[in-house]
């Protein structure tokens, strides 16, 4: 599947649709009838998205055992497409390094606050730029699944609670799985430490890859560190919400809800060459020295490519 080129026309068409719906309501139509009358004038992709949302409203949808709903993900595509093409102007390189078939573990640096914007833009790169696009699954902090509405949304577009057993099960089903070994440490670091990788823990992602025979694809994401430049934390708000942290940025909480809008930084995502682990059997997952060596190799690859892509991207807001 490949989305249309040009997010701005998509956004304009959606605005026209909403204006027409409002005009229909003001003329005395009920909201459903007003929307139905406006749908035929939408571009094909937006029309399909609206119709898919309407089917969901009627209870006509299917989810897999993880909560992923491809129709819902397709309906949400224009939103992510706008972020990808217009808001963050993402350049994706090396997309063909991601296997077109079978299992693979995509391992990336993590930033951009506690919401997985980096995972969503990696997904868009695969769906728009890969010759054989496929929906990946991405590991998400358990805390995010306690949020009303956010939890449901993330599950339906491919989010899965971050746990080794979940990654193992998905890879056993030959899925693409995204993991972010920095975890909260990556999203929590201050702006002064941007693009400096944190420790990758004990190498749990390597154990998962070895046990399933999945190749590891290192991914370097540049741009996510600037969308919420973290200069402090709101400890009281974190305790009240149960969040790992609540960041203070140049716009939040000073601008209220507007401060939650991510800044329009320029992004660059590089999918590096896969690391083939097929020479090792599942029992190699118990070799702590090997696990550490592979983990460090992945970490060093991502760090090197982060620095290179920072240079290639240039100024973040130009």
C-alpha cells in the first residue's frame, strides 16, 4: 500500500468536508445524513477512511488477538501521512533493508516524549517507501495502555505492551516488531543530551532475536528529539497521573493544551543493514557474553548513524 503524495491537499480536502457537514447540519440535516451527503466529494483515500470509521461506528470491524485493526489503521493513515509529509517532512533511507517477508526485529533509539511518535513515523516510512509495505507492531510502555482512548488507539494501529513474551509471540508469527531498548531513559533525557544513546539494558532484545532467529535491523531516528525539547519535569503531575514523567518544555505547560502540539522539526530515518543471527541457535540466548557483544554492536551502529544523519539533515527547523 502506498499513500498519496502531498499531505497539504489531503488536509484541505478534509477541512472542506467538515465545512460541508456543518452546512448540512445548519440546513436541518441530522449529522449522519450531512456526513453521508458530503462523502462522495472527498478524495478517494479520505472517502475510504471516513467510510471505514462509519463501519466501526456500526460495530463492523475485526481485530486480531493483539487488538490490531487494519481497517482502523487505514482510516488513521491520512493523519499520520500529514505528520510524515507536511509537519515533520520525513526523509527515509535504507527502507529496503527491512525484509519484505518473514520476521524481523527493528531496534531504534527512542525519544519524543512518552507517546510513540517515532514508531508511527517508522511505520509510515515502511508503508509509503517500501516496495512491499507491511504493517509492523511496536512495543509500548505499559503505562500508556492505562490511558483511556489512547490505549485503544495504540492497540488498533499496532501497539503492543512492551514485554519479551509479546515480542517472542509476534516474531513467531513472522511479524515485523519494533523495539526501543533505551525505554523511558531515552525519552526522559534532557535536551542537552539529545542523540546520545542511553544504555540498552541487559540485551533482552538480543535474546528475543536469538531465540526466534529474527534478523536485527538497527534504525537511527533523527528529528524526534526536537519535537518536545525537555528542560525539566513536573514531579507532582507525574505522581498524580502515574506517568513515568511529565516533561517541561519551552511550550508546556506555559501554553496549556497548545503546548502539547509537537514542534515541526525535520526528520530523517535510516534503516541500517540487517544483522543476521542465523549462525547462532536459540541456545545462544543464554550466552551472556554473546548477547552483550551483539547489543553493543547494535547500539554502536545506531549511535554512529545518528551522528551521520544529524549532519545529513542539517538545521532541525528549516
